C-alpha cells in the first residue's frame, strides 16, 4: 500500500510541475503582408490575458526562428515593454488596430529600460532579435487580422 501511495504522489507531483512549466498559450500561424506583395508567416503564441502578457518570454532561453508571441490588448494604447528576466534578445513590432506595423525595435536581454510605442497600438509581436530584417518585414507592412 505504501508503494502505491508513493507512486501516486510522485505522479501527481510530476503532473503539477509539468503543467506549471509548459506553455499553455494558444498558438496561431500569423501572416504579414509586406509592401512588396510577399506574405511572411510566423508561428505565434497568443498572449491575451494580463497574466500571460506580464509573463511573456520571461526566463525563456531559446525562441526558435519563425516563432514569436502576439500580445492582444483590450483597447488601443501606448504600449510599454521591458526585458526583465528575459535572457533572449528580441525584436518587437507595435501594430495598430488595422494591422499596420507602426514601429519595430530591438530589445536588450534583462534590460529594465522601457521600449515605448510611438503611437496608439492594439498589438505587439515579439520575435527573436533580427527576424523582421531577415524576412524583410518593415514598418508599414500589415499583419492579417484573421485570428
């Protein structure tokens, strides 16, 4: 009896630990239409709640190319991000309610300096640093809002 109780305890502990560490964010393939007519896709985790947005990519050591996180705000706002507890260099695009990319900034790992949008935005897309440039995405391009 003691052995089965021990095994059940171990199983429950492993279940709790794995559910805490695993990302539970919804994932979507997003499309960005570039000014030269190309379509670029990124596989993004969708950060919808304040709790998900506060956590972001904190403590993640590796973010694969072609992936990112889209932050969906309840209303248009001047957005402010920082890199507290984030060891991976990121780039961020601030996107307005029509899907137009208004700003793209690089962010420094662990920096507490705010990276502030230059206008009111509805979304922010974080990706590995330099990804926007590598795939030819720039200010003025448009995120397809089909999510």
